C-alpha cells in the first residue's frame, strides 16, 4: 500500500486530498482498495525520523521531499 500511495503522490507532483489519493490508487491497481488502508498508510508515515509523506493541511498530503520511490 505504501508503494502505491507513494507512486500516486510522485506522479501527481503536488499535494492531494486523501480521497483523491484513494481514488487514484484504486485506478492505478485496477481494483477497489479499502479507504481505511489508504488513510492508515498516509497517517502512519507522516511522523518519525524519516517520514514518507507530509501533511500539508487537514486531509491533504504530499510526498516528503527526501523520499524517492524504490525502483527495485
């Protein structure tokens, strides 16, 4: 889930609302994803020493500047 959400935000190149991230992630994988799984991925990875996502404002996230998606 983290890689999917990361790819969505990387492709967007700008902050997105959580619901937009969910819709784009569903489209990317070609199936319905649980909303709570996407939301959990976003909220779990905004804190800590090396956060993957940055919360811009309530319900809006962007990729943290120091994160690049793994190509392996």
